[in-house]
C-alpha cells in the first residue's frame, strides 16, 4: 500500500490522504499512523482518496473507523475492539455522518464492502474531488 498526503486550501484546510493498493492486515497501521501524524500537525479535516484502493479487508475497515474516532477526539481502540465496533457503525447515532472525515471515489468493489458494513451511512462518499473538498468548506460546523 502507498500513501500520499497533500493539503488543499480554501475556507477550511483539508488534508487529502490518497491510499493506493490494498488496505489490509499488513498495511492498516500505516494509514492510521498517517492520519495521526497529519492531525498532530494540525489537520482537522481529512479526505481519504480511495480511487486507487484495490482491496479493503476487515482490518482496513477498522482503520477507517479508528480514523473517524480520532477526528472526533475519541480514544483509539485496539484493532479487535475496533472491528467489534463495526457491527454498530450502521446503526443511527447522535453524531450521524462524520464531519471531519470523508471518502473520495472508492472503486465499485470497495463500495460494495463499505455498503455491506454500513459505512455508506457513516461516511459521506464522493465521486468528485472538488465537491468533496467543497463539502468541508460549506459546512458551518467545520473549522
């Protein structure tokens, strides 16, 4: 898996994390570490570009869940607890969709997995980069 990080500026800064290859048990920790490093550097809004992601496993789903928790200021569970929490992801919550983490252009095979576990109601998913970036800028609760 390859990870490239870039910054987009506008009304609100957005850190774009582009993930290429397979997000699985061998690589999920790298994605979490990249998100943590970005947030330690001041990033508040993360756009995960999944256009070149060819495969996502349960560990990869756990990584997405962990990143969502990080952006909400919640404690990070270990992978086992994060995977167990996936069962409740699709259930309604007060917080609804993630305000500070959004997904960009996942491939159909990845979308299928995201929908299977309810992530399509947990994360906003965009197929247009500019619309995804604008979604952070137009949200008055995002700073």
